[in-house]
C-alpha cells in the first residue's frame, strides 16, 4: 500500500510517500481501506513536536473508508461497512493518510449512505464542537433535536471547521446561533452553515449586536481566540454561562476579571478533544452519528464548509494549506473505496 510516513519530527520535508505492507488487524481492531483523509491543525503541529513512540508515524486523525478485515473479537458482519474514523493517530502510529489503516473498532463509526467527503470532515472538528456545546453547567450532556431549543449559542469564528461544526450541531439541536466572522465572504459561509445571526466583528459592535438578540446574554460561547475575545465574552455571558475555548488563535494567554465572572457564576472551559473524558467522546460519537443519519450535517460551500482536495502524494501541501489558514476543510484522496 502507499502511505505518508515520517520517522522524525520536523517541517514538511520529513513526510515520505512510501510503500508499506498492508497490515493485519490485531484483536479488537479493524482494517480500513481509506477513501478520504481529513487534515486538522494537529497534523502539522504533531509532525513538528510530538514524540514518535513507534519510531514512525502515518499522519491523519480523521477519515472515511470501508472496513476490509477485522481482528479477533470483532464481528465479521462489519466487513464491507462504510465508516468514518476519529482519533486514528492519537498515541498510535496508524493515521489516515494511507491507502489502508488500522483503528480500534470503536473508532470506526458507520457512515451509512453519506459521502466519504462528509465522513472525513467529522472526527476532530465535530467532536470538539460537541464538547463545546455540552460542557457548560446548564448545557445538556447529549445533543439531539430540541436539546438546545431554549439556548442561545455564540460561535466566535463561524467560518472555521470547528465553528462550522458548532453551528450545524447547535442548529440541529434547535439553538439560536449567533456567529462572528471577519469578512463578508465568511459571513456568507456562516449563514450557509445555518447561523441565525452573523456579526462582522470588524465592522460591528459584537456586544451591542449580541445583546439585541439575547438581552440576558448567551448560554455558551464556542471560542477560537480567547486572547482577542475575552473582554467581549465577559460582557455577553448570561448567569451560569460558559466560554468553551478550543484553540489559542491570536495569543496563548488570556486575562480575566475575577469579580465580574464570579457574580454570574460563569465558567471558562478549556477543550482538547484528545484528552477529553472518555464518556464525553463516546457521547459525541453517538450524537454526531445520529445527526449524520438524520441528514443534519452537510459539507461543501453550500453548507459553509468549502472543500479543498489533494492527492495522497501532496500531503505536505495539504498540511501547509491548513497551517496557512485555508478556509473550509482540506481533504486528501487516498484510494477509490467502493
């Protein structure tokens, strides 16, 4: 099989396009013939700095394909199933940027008739968004239609991959969604994703515009840039509200006014899906799969998530596109899975 492998940390030059034997699934694992691999920021960040316990690494946490073989203890009925993958390469060498990969069976989720492109867009972005929408004290543990019917959600950065996922999941759960963006083009994407209200923070007063929609403040904020937005977030949280921070865009440190946040019993929740509680991740997988089955998740520019396709041999360019801030989702085609 063809695969992208690196054997030392570094810049994109460490990525090698190589031939490897097709592996055999161990007990509890499935062998997946990959169709599409999704690229996330952690792919290039991991390549630069994360250790390589196995001495080598295939990048790629997310993807979609077809189960070709199963290991001992796994039901044979899964063979031939179309699946989406999550956390394939977390503390394991077998990522999704290859023609075949191995994952524990619980990391392969039935995709049904949804496209492989859609499947490769799930994983990290949608699981991160799910955690942000369920971590607040007064937020539900599970998402489903109606779960957020009395909630107002603010998505800071509504045109990003996680922002798009948060909008789609929150709207599926019947929340009122406000999204912030930096350009008119991104405003169109956030609206296409389903945001009820879109605010261009470079042209409008975010606090004033949010208060028009939610005079008492918002229930939760999905936050991509706490360093930039903390002062705004503090002013628009309702009592018991939460700011869920999943990235450090714009700065690695944040300053908060203690007394101002004490009064409403506000919560600041930091989110890294890789180390999130196992129960939270399991619930995210269940809920995302349900949303997919109900046709509530879409991809492509018409869904606010433009897709950028690269061949396997161009994985370095795909990672660079993500590192350079590509708007939408970067995908790598691996094989022509059936």
